[in-house]
C-alpha cells in the first residue's frame, strides 16, 4: 500500500518593508456636463486635457 506524500505549502513571499504611517495627497477635479447637467469627479486629472467624456450621457465636450 502506497502512503500519500505530504502536501507542500507554497513558498511564502518575502514581506515588503512599508512605513507604518504614510500620507498621500490627491487633487480632486469636479466636472459639470453642459448637456445633461450632471457632475462627476476625477482624482489627479491632467490639467492640460481639455476634451472630457461625460460618464452619464456619453457626450464628449471641451471643458477648460
């Protein structure tokens, strides 16, 4: 009778050293659609971008 081999657990990945306290700053841009009147926000939106797509109605419009 053949005895089953013990299952081997996968190798544990080395733990990454991360600081216990960290802070991240994000710029939040708010947009208002002239077509449907709804608004949406994007974190860290590129400032040079002028054409934006409204996620609510799908219209692409120039917002400066």
